[in-house]
């Protein structure tokens, strides 16, 4: 047994200070777009297509999110752990848009509209913001690790160990997101061949849309009333959290939680009076 340890000449368990450093590489294509000063429509946003790889994703920030799940398997073989990073987000789109409805006095539709009717339906504007992002890669560990001096991972025997369903479908139905037949126990004191994070297995991504409708009433040059109706997560899309990632657990692959910070649709009415 001792011959399998990193330093067999020293009896007992192998320990050492963690290396709070890493080797990483980030490549991306970044696009920005905008339409400003439009009479009815303005928008701006950005899109990023990227790939982020490293040999340690947590460092001293392993309390953030799920970054500590993919710990190096053998602390003296960091080069064998180089792969997709926990911080990788292949696609990210973020945009905001403002639309002034062309309805009301002096506008495209109803330029001579009755003042009472204009006060009800005229002059409204709609603002929206969009955030769409690929989910974080998933790390899989052993429920009963048998590697005395590291963080043992299972062997993977399939090119794609997913169950063939979307992450959202797994969270909504309770069906396992992983194909458990694609994993096996590497054996006592043996390193598994699973990567730190699976590029093909990812958490639920971000798909959030917020919206607000606004109208302003002018009573005089200094007296104005602004009414806003705001909706956060307007489509009420659920974002699920981490599945059970310990191979050997009876619930392996089951998504049974919501993502940290997730909030269902919320609406509020805001009135602001200036004088």
C-alpha cells in the first residue's frame, strides 16, 4: 500500500499545504451591438463565445458556488487535471432594449387622440433586459472514495455520460441527468479517469428576462407623476441547482434543488411624483 503513495519513503498519510495557484487559459470572441437615439426603439448588448481551461478552478475562493467540487485528484499531479474550468461559460448574451409605443397624441398612431384617452393608453414605453448564459460544467466524485492522499473520481466508460435529456427536463421530472452505467469504481488507491469537470454535462443555464412598462403624466413644468409596472423573471422560468454528483449514491444524477439566488416571477407597481 505504501508504495502507491507519492513519497513511499515516509510512512503515514501524505499531507501538504494546498497550492493556491493555477495554470489557466481563456480565449473568447466578443461582439457588441447597439442602436441608440431611435425615436421608438433603442437597444444595446454584447455576446461572448469563449472557452476557459485550467488545472484548478477554486484557489482560495472555493466557497464561491460549486468551484470546490472539482478538487485536484492527486495534489502532486496537477498537470493531469488540466481541462475545462468550472468558470467556463461557452455562450453569454446580455442585452437591454427600450420601446416607446407609437400610440398617443403627436405619435404615429392617434396623433390627434382625445386627451382623456391619451392619458390612459398613450405615451407608454417598455423596457426589457435579457441575460442568457451557458450553465457551469459539473464535477463528479465518489461517494466512498478510496484514495488516501487525494480526491478520488470514478472511471468514465462512455463518450457522453449524460442520460440524453435536458437539464431542465431532469429537474422538472426527477429523472437522473447522468447515465450511471457510464461510470465505475476505479478501485482501491487508484486514480479515476473522469475529468475534474465534464464539458458535456452542465448545470441549468441562465435564461432571464425582466421587463417594465412606464408612463409619465405632466401636470405642469415642475409637477410630474411617473407610473412603472415592473416584472422580474417575467416568464417565471425555474432555474435548478446542483444534482447529486456523488457516484454510488442512490440519488446519483437526480436534481433536487433550486439554484442559489433563484427567485420566481415578482411584480411591483411604482409611483414617483416630482414637484
